């Protein structure tokens, strides 16, 4: 079973929703989150504008070696929002197979071999080479603080959190 580094799996404490901290039998494994992130075509990135308005857009991205990488134009609304406040929420499109990340988007500092892996994943998913080495766009990496996941059909039994160390 895959387990993310610096994270502990926890049961949310939400008794008003039927989620009881002691009922851990049906909690999800990180393998399930990893698979959902790998298979996703789009990732919704939610940031906050300077005036406090929320901003949410779908992006293409690559889930590689347990991390999400996505690009954006340096002058896009999301890039300007993230430059001012890098706290983001990233989630997948399904409410039936829910995966929600809370964390920070940071400029990716990666090796040439990792850049190659990310580019290969883009080609595999989107049949498009993002030419990451030759662009002025930002390549961002998601640093998770908390991940929430559940299956709607088995809610609240599957409600699972992962809490990451700072």
C-alpha cells in the first residue's frame, strides 16, 4: 500500500454527518487517491483574488511520482493570485468519487529527469507535448496540507483525511 510521506491518515470528526472518529473499517487507502489523481483529465484549482473573490478554473496537469504538476501563463489570474497567496484548493470533478486537496501551489524546482517524466505524462494524457523546457509559463507543484476523500455511495463510512506535516 502506498502512503504519502509526512502524512497520517485520519478519520474526520463530523458526527453531525454520521462520521464517527472511531469507525475506521472502511477508510480509503492512499492507493485509491493516487489512482484517481493519475486517471483524472482535469484538476480544478481554486485560488483567491486580491479583493477576496474566489477564482476556480480547470487545468490540465500531470500526477507524477505522487505529486501534481500543472502549468499556467505567468500573467493568468490564477498565477497572479498564487503569487500573492499560494494557498489553494485542488479537487477533481466528481462528487461521487471525491478527492480534495488543500495546500500550496509553488513554482516547481525539478530535475531534468522529472521534467521529462512530466512531459511524457502530458503526451500520454493529452497527446500534446507541453514543451516545458522552452516556455515562459510557470510550472507549479501542489504541496498538500490536507487531503479529503470519500465515495458517495459509501459515505460516511469511507470519509478519510490525510494530514500532512508542515
